[in-house]
């Protein structure tokens, strides 16, 4: 059980951490390349959520055999990137297939009434 003796410092640390992340995110989102990457990942978030655990587990087991069981930084980065890039590719395949689109994307109503 954690006991916070100086709870005001804990709260200030959490608030400053949140502010720092928002500040960095704001400036990262202003660069065109990173904005495109963030948009692609955001639009494919359902596919990343569905497939990343399976893919990262598979890649971890595959790369562990190549690396002799040692975990290094390049290993973690490679597994992370592959577990994000493959769901992005799966999303592209689903977009091109009418059958898979019916299974993964919401059905758009044909007749909608728009209010002005």
C-alpha cells in the first residue's frame, strides 16, 4: 500500500507531467511528417488495438530466437514498429475488400436527412 506523505507534491508532479506531454504533443503535431504518422495511427487505431498483441507476441518469439534470448533496445523498437506497421497494412487491405469492409467498418446509411 502506497502512502503519500506530501500529497501536494505528488499532485503537482502529475499536473506538470500532463502539461509537459500536452506541450510536446502540440509541437510534434505541427510538423507535417509527424502529423501524417499520428493521423494514420489514429485512423487505424481499431486495427492496432485488435492485432498488435498477437503480432507483437509473434515477433517477440521470432526475434528472441535470432538474438539468443537477450532483449536489447533495437529488439524492442523493431517489435514495436512491426506491431504498429502490420495493422496499418491490414487496414489498407480491409479498405480495398468489400467483404472485409462490411466486417470491420460501420455500414453507412444510404438515405440521411440533414438538418440545416
